[in-house]
C-alpha cells in the first residue's frame, strides 16, 4: 500500500458552553480543527485530526498545522502508511520538531493500518484491556460557586472525575477547590489543574491550604523545576501535563519522582506511535495517565478512545470525550458519552467516517 495523496480540511468547532477559560486569562469560543485524509493506491483512506487549544497553551497553533502539512506533504507520497515508524522517521527528517503537525498524519496511518488488517486500532495498540473508559469533565474557570454548580450538573450525566481549571488568583483558587469538593461524593475524583498559571510561591501556598482536601494538583507552574519544587513540598498526589513533551521528559520525571500521573496528549507528542511508547513506559513504571489531546472533535475523540481502551484500567486515570464539548459533529461512528463513560468503536481502523457535508471541500491537496 502506498500513499497517493494528502487532503486537508479545516472546520470550526464552536463550544456548547460558548467559552472555555483557563489560566493566564486565556479563553476560546470556537476551535479551529484540521482534518487529514490520506489516500492510498489500495482505495483505502485514513483519517486524522489535530486541534490546538488556541495559540497560547502549547507551542502550537491551528494555522501552523496546515502550514506544516504543506511542508511535509510531498515527502509522504509513495510511503507505506502501515509502516508507522518509517513514516514518523520521514516526517521528523523533513521537519524538526512541531510534533502536533505530524500527529494527524500518524493517526491517519493507524486508521489505515487498522482498515488494512481489518482490526480496530485498539487491537493493534495492545488489545481491549477494559470494557469501558471512565471520563473526566473539565470545568472552565469561573467564580467558585459557578464551577461548583457545573460540577453538580455534570454529575447528573454520570461523570465522577472533574478537572477544575484554576491557576488564577491563589485565594480565589483555594475557594474554587473547596467549593468543588463540597459538592462531590467522597469517591469522586477532583483535579485542580493550574495549567502553569501559578508561580512557585503561589503554588506552594495553594497546596498547603488544601493539604487536607481530597484533590490532585496538576501542572502548577510553567517550568518542570518549579513543579518539582512544589511536588516536594506537598503530600497531595501530583500530575504533570505541559512538562511532558515526549519520552525524555517522562524518563526525567520518573528519575526525579516528579509525578504520580501524567496527561498524555496525542498531538502534543506527535501521534499514536509516540504516544504508545510513552504509554507503555508509564505502564512499566506504574505511572497512571489521563489519555487525551489538546482538543478536537469526533476523530480526535475516536483516537483517544482506542489508546485509552488498550490501556490497563488501574493505570488509566481518566480520558476525555472532546466531541461532547463542541456543538458540531464532523464524523459518523465516533464514540459517544454514556453516563460518564465511552467505548472505542469495534469497526476496522478508528471506526469513524468523516461527514463531508460538514467538512466541505479540502483547503488543499498534495499528490
């Protein structure tokens, strides 16, 4: 099988809640997502999606996905997409860094590999290791009482895990954490995710103020070193996200005992091929993980579901269903939330088919 063409589509994904707010005053109302279609000489087509969380979250941005694809697209023509390591090697040689650009291509290759083998992607990633995936719900940054109210609403939808967006004024964040914990059951999971929003002394103060609260602290500071310093001053379980860009960061964190959980974002590390390596090393070292991405719609959610479904349940801290956050469906067959849980499709590949009546014409084609 050989790649004969790359088609790229752009789609706007408005949020159901109108706005998503996190640290540093950042806010997004409409996500700009790029969908990749890889055509092959076999007639099979593979699909992937990349959707950065704006331009101020990670070193990535929506227009950069499409610019990068134009740069590497010609190098993909003629490659066998089922040879995922070889495709990644070619992309890395053509474009240093920019893993998010390559992620949608890599996911599309796994979709093709699954279709070629007549197997769902989760089977190729290790097999179905749990029957259903427990999801978390991110709670956009607002006043403490509003965030607690949203948690109460989403608990009715079956969610038992919540990621509270903090990283603002430390005193207000302490109120947010206490207000959220008050409306949760003891068995529910609460994560205070600062998204790098605190400086070190603020993070230490917040962690100390909630030392008796059942809460996880996630990525309190911008740098790994500051996060590690906070980690060493608190007994609260600790999560790293923005500091884990790839396998070397994970190995450093393991050596330092820097975290109990990582957030594994598929596009941040360059796609499913590299995410699987990070996942497997984490499993070998008994580190739990949240399997997710920066954002996206149905195709991103499908990729998340396959990686999560093939992860051992004790080490899958949570996953997310981004397609329930947005008001537009872009593919048929994507997993849907049922009582705070989802299941990866059993069909070959990712198990989804893009809705071209929504996507429209490609913004460019490389062949």
